């Protein structure tokens, strides 16, 4: 079995779950911060919406240089947030589907100018920077792996 054939069902399942989470972030709460050191809810949701682009970048490029600067996506509505997420998920899904085992087993580096911050396999970029990272940022509202307080119990 090709790596992509094992990875795509997991990717699709996790992206569907992440979508359920971010579709519940109301635009009127985008400025909410649970703690002074926390991101705002809108920034966190847009961070999740942007995360699938790391799969595309990790697969289609051999490195990413952070020295070029970055402007985060700032959605004005939940609909805009979901539109960006869906676009980014589709691009990542296509990049994974097109990737050979050979490509996924090549090295990828994160750089800042002339300094290499880390190097890992492209498959690890998808698993670490996308799948595990999105799971790490979830807000426990919807039923994901079982019932939630908001969606009731099975019994």
C-alpha cells in the first residue's frame, strides 16, 4: 500500500472533525481570549484554517524560509473562515494524493535565512505540523471521539 493511501483517510477524517470545531466559532467571539497569554479565538481559528497549507508546502517544496515574513489570515466572518479552511484542505488533499512514497520520504527543512531550524521527512511535516498540530489546538466542544457535554451521551 502506498503511504498516501494510508494517510488520506486519516487526513480527511481529521479535517472533517476540525471543520466541525471551527464552524462553531462565532465571529462575534473572534476577539475573546481565555488568558492574557492566549491567542484570540479568531486568531486560533484562522491558525487552524491555515494549517493544511503546511501539508501542501511540505510536500511540494523542499524547504520554507521564515525570513520572508508572514501575514496571518484575519477572517471577518465564520463563513470566510470556513471558506479558507475548505480551500486549504482541498489543496492539501490534492498534494497528498499526488505524492509518491519517494516524495514523502524526502527531507524538508524549515529555515530562517541561512539558519536551518529543523529538518524532517515530508511525511513527518504532514503528520506533525498538520494532523497532530490541529488536534493539539482543538476546543473540546463537538463530539469527536465519543459524546460531548454539548452533544449529549450515547445512553
